[in-house]
């Protein structure tokens, strides 16, 4: 597997480059050296520096965090659910987090910190609801965990409907939340990042610590149990970390879809399933994808700017179609089903 | 002409001259649901801001004279809403039941396939370009939107040989992309249009009136014919594509027909009332719990259940939650989801006991 | 069940078919004569099931054609095909709710009117079929609650209830114990002898094949290697050609017994 170190180092190299582009694109080249020096400090001496420090830097940091964390969580979910379509979007996690946060704002007037708690609770509820519906619909002959995906989609649809209904009941505050709910990376959410970044950090640390036993579980639960791994606890903890991590991302900038679905598929063929290497790779790649999406949203349709969430939804949806085609509709897969 | 008899598996049935069989248990369940619908309808007629009593209702129905305000409330507001609500609920539930047999999955729903989304986007685009479009044009837009999604799905999924599951998965993908496209439209439209569209998106019987019912009625009767003709084949499909073909079903062709049937039903409902999320899964499941039926009976019972749910939700909106802005979709959720959960749990219990 | 008087000829000519790039039938030509029990035998993956699927038009042909009574199959609609050919798949899937009676009633699907159901004649056929397989008492049971042997007989009952003159079976006795294997195959022989139906069945067990079938077709890598009566087809030379295995074939009490020698195959890991 010689691709692994190459891939990791490429990502580790590309990410700062992309981040740099994200930070500095749009400024005139003569200002660049001065801006570079302004970075470490927190005082802006000029308009350009203000833009850099108060708008660009928070955006980049948010994009890094959200992309990286969502990608890692998506990878873990896909591995544990054993389905190539699992992700925070498709398992109701994002929709649940969004619903609880919106309900918290509109019904209970929660402040930002509590909103984050609401989002985390919502993320967990969304996932549990998907599990419950899947179990209740009771498909015995369902070898690839597909009913979970279907129930996740149903639950997501349902929660989104509720969220929209809630938004309608308060037209005044609706417009504020409307841009958040499609998934917007906005410098105004820097305070949210400051409040919730530790959730994702803890989640990733937990997952890295659990990486080895998790990898063993991936290769077979019975085999893992025979080597002393406590399968239910490790799986449960990992899912909890993944769901809460994804929830924290939603708390910051709204549900950004498909990063958690698509990035694992990019990373897995190049890096394999060993989580100790795959998770950092997923983080780096996810961060890059998110920064790229934000860049595209910001620059592609000047002077209009498109929300990052919309970009990831549109592009991600197309990739979703391709994934389905490859995994479920290729002649090999069809013959399995036939 | 009609005889009471037993089917091959020993259950009692009614048999017609040409061989048509109806299970007695299904017939009883169906009549029960019809009775429930009528009772609910009468109760719904009574609820609302204007005070009306049974006497007024009887007077209206028998052509007697009633005070203007009451007559308006009954004839122009409530009765249309109840009738339209029932037909829309019937249509969506029917659509869901057909899609579930098509996908061979109990969780299939017109929203999940992306049909609702396709209709919605087309309607939104139409209303943006032609704000005062007549209802017939809106309906046309809805149907064309649904058909586009159906065509896209069929193209993506390929020839008629793939499993029903792949259609659902593709549907989810298409639905998500369309939904984000819809969010885009809502986000970047001016506030009033955006709010109006969102309100309609949450489901509303507000525009129920007699002309609309008149437009919907033919579709209702068409759906009855559809059930009669195509209903029995659904049982063959439950055995899988290959066995259905072995039993004589032209799967590729009739799959297309059923998809079209479902699209038209869904599009019509979306035009009249907006998208009713989840109803396509809710109603057939609750109906199946009341009386596990197959084929035509399943379709009829699901449709009745769907109608009942919508009328009940409308009653909730108008009567109990006066003053609260509760869109139809929300009250449907409030009524439907607990019923769904109860039905699923009791069904699981039943399954567990019978082992 | 009435005696079949038609002259049936099912014929495949230079048929090539496959799944994507994988070719499972290569230039296969074969004729099936009416009123006989033909067994298809051969190693795994040689195309036996695929041939049945091609006849049922589940597998599209890339080359060649299959004719029924001289008419190419594509020109025969699904309904008419269902009235001539019945199919028993290898893996039968049945939803949980379906009772045995419902399954049997489904068999007449191609015969029912648009808004109709089973006629009196159909109902007589159904009760007779249930009696033949010995499951009359179980008619109200959900199919998935029957035991393995009963379930297989249930599916055979459904195939019989379809009342066709040709029956295709894909490994009908695979999951059954030895008594049921014999019982089912005796049943099938009864269909052929007094009732004159044509049965084409994929069978794995060479001994059963030789004992019950009128004609044995040995297939290898997508084509028919040889065909003939049991004694003619199941010979040591043919077995070696098709399976790559040395075997002795001898007669005992008038029945053919195929006795493979212990293989010297080294399993490559």
C-alpha cells in the first residue's frame, strides 16, 4: 500500500495551499505580504486586514472544522453501519440537529451555547429515530443495512418538514435562520465555532483512540470479540462520537450535506480501511473539500454568493447518484441481487 | 350473483359471478373505515369558528333554510375542505401503497422518490415566471414535474430488470438534489413570495373550493378504475420481478404504468394542497395494521385511511388549534406519527406472539 | 388435469447470453421433445440455470433465438407464455403474509379475467393440486411458516396449479432430505407419464438424474456437451469431460449408479 503515505503527504501539503487560496483570493497581489504579516495578530490596520482577520480567517477555520469533522464522522458511520450510503445526511443526524436547534431558538429563545446543546441532542434523536423506524419496519432479509438508509431518509424528510413548519410560524426570525438552515459558512458564526469546536475535537480524539479496535470490528465482529474487544461498547461509543461530532458541525453553520457521504468514498480506495490512517486522511480531505466548496460558492457566481451547503448538496447529490450506480446497479451487483 | 364462500386457504370470502373474490375481513374493515369517514366528516362539519349544530347540518343537507353566516361556513368553507381533504388523502395514500409494492419496500413514499419535489419545483418555477397562473396550468406543471422525475429515475436506474430498491435509492438521491434546489429558490426569492411558497409547501387546504373539487373528481374516479384493473397484479409483484413475469405479468410495461399512475396521483395532490410528507407511508401502514390486506383491498383500505387522516388533521387545524398557525402538514404529523408508532409496535407484538 | 394433446417443441438455436461481460451461454443449441422429463446436469456455473432463465426470457439473448412450437419467444407475450410454461426458481421468495391458499390462487393469474378471479374449474384444480402434494390441511398457513420440505412442496403445488404443459424447475430438490427428494421426483414423473407434461429440470445429483429422467443433458461452459438417455449420457468418459473427475458407472437392481473416485484435486488457497 504505497499509496498511503503519498496520499497523506499530498493532502497535508495541499490543505494549507487551499486554505491559503481561500484566505487570500480576491485581494490584490501587492497587499499580500502585508496581509501575511497581519495574520498572527488580531488588530486590523486597514480595510483589507479587517476583511482578512474578521471575515476570511473565521470562514476558513469554520470550513476546516466542519469539513474535517463531518468527513471523519461519515467515515465511521459508513464503516459501522456497513453501508456505502451512510452519512450524517442520510441517517437523519443533520436533520435532527437542525430541527432541535430551530425549535430551541423559536420556541425557547435559547442562547447560542444552549443552541449547541440542542443541536447535539437533536443529532442523537435523529439517529435514534432512524434506528427505531428501521427496526419497526422489520426487514429480515436486508443484508446490507439498507432499511436504515431508507428510514434515515424518511426521518430526515419528516424532520425537515417540521423545521419548515416551525420557521413559518415566526416570519420575523425566519429570514435569519433561513440562510443558516441551508448550510452557510459565514464569518458571523465564528462565535459558534469558538463555543463548539471542542465537541468535534473530543469526538475525533475518541475515534482515534478507538481506531484500532474499530478496525478489528470492521473485519468481523466475532473475530474482534475473540481478541478481547468489547464490541457493543466500542461500537456504541464510536457511533455516539460520530453523531455528536456531526451535530456540533450543524450547530455551527447548519447542515452541510454530503461531505460525510462523499469524502469517505474518495479516501477509502486510496488509503484502505485501517482507521488509524484513514481517519486523519478523511479529516484532511474533508477539510479540503469543504474549503473548495466554500470557495466555489463564494467566487463562481460573482457577485452573487452561493451557500456552501447548497454547493455540497448539488454536487454531492450527483456523486450520490454515481455511488448508487456503482454499488447497486452495476451488473455484478445486480447478479448478486438476482 | 354474489355468494358467500371460502377461498382456497379457508378464509371466508364473497364471490361474484365472474370470479372476483373479496375477503370478508377486508370488506368489514373497509365498511368500518367508510363509516368512520362519514362520522368524522360530520364531526368536522361541526367544528370551526362559526357555531353550527346538527340541526343546521341536517337543514343544509335537506335543502332547508339556514342563516347566511352558517351556510357560508358549512357550504363554502368546511364541506369543500372535507371533501377535497379526503380525496387528496386518498390520492397520496394510494400513491404510497402503489410505490411500496413497486419498490417492494414498506418505506417507499412519493416524497422519497422525489415526485413531490419534482412537482414542487415545477410549480415554483411556474409561479415565479407567471405569478397568476390558472389552476389548470399549475396542475400541468405539477404533473410534468413528477413525470420528469419519473423519467430521470427510469433513465438512471436503467432497464426494467433492476430491483425496486434501486429505484428508491435513486429517488432519495434525486429528491435531495431537487430539495436543495428548492431551498435555493426559497432562499433567494423576495420575502413575501418566499413565505407564501413556504406556507404552501407546508400543506394547506385553504384554497379548497367547489371548482377545485370538480377538477379533482374525475381523477378520483379514475383511481377507482385503476385499483380495480391493476390491483390484483400487485400481489404477483410481491413475489418478486421474476416470479411475477413467470406468472404472466408484463413487468417492464406495467411497472411503467404503475409509476405513471403514482406520479399523476401525487402531482394532483401536490397541486391541490401542497406536499403532504410521510402520508404515503403512514396511511398504508396503519391500514395494514387494522386489516392486513393485499392487492386491491390493500389499496382501497390505504386510500380510506389516508382520507381519514387528512380530514382529521384538517379538523385539528380548524377546531382545536384556532389561533395557532398550524399548517396541515404539522397537524397531520401530530395525528399520524403517534398512530404510526402505535401501529408498528402492536404489529411487532402481534408478530412476536404468533411465533 | 386433462391429458395434453398438443405437440410441443422447445428449441434453442445458437444461443449466446450473459450478464454484462460475463458470458454464460455460448452458442448453445438444444431441442426439447414433448412429454419427457429432461434433466440438465453439469458443474457449477456451466449455465444450467441460465438456460432456464433464457427460456423464461429473464436473461436477454445477445445472439440466437429460442422457439416454442416454431414461434420465437419474443413474439409470445408474457401472459401467453405463462399459460404454456411454468417456472420454479432455485430460491423462492415469499412475503410473510402470504398463505398457501393465496399462493396457489396466484398461479392462475394469467387465466383470470381483468376484473375476475378463479373459476369453478380453477378451484377444483387447486384443491386437487393441494391433495397431490399432501398439503390440503395446511392451506391456511402462511407459506414462510411451513417446514423446508413443506415449503418446497408448496411451490411445486403452485407450479402445478398453473396448469401448463411445460414445467421448468431449477434444482427443485436441493434443500430436501432424501425421502422428500424421492417423493418430489416421483411426483414429477407422475406429471410426465400419465399426464404427458414436459418437464425440464436442473438436477445436481447424477444418480437421481439417471434414475428419474428420460433424457439427460450434460452441459459444460455454456454449451451442451451431450444428451441422451441416462445410460447413454452418464458414462465415465462424459463425466470426466464435464466434471474433470474420474468415476465408475454401474448398474444395481436396474438403476444406474455413478460412483466418483476420490478426487486428487489439491485445493489451491
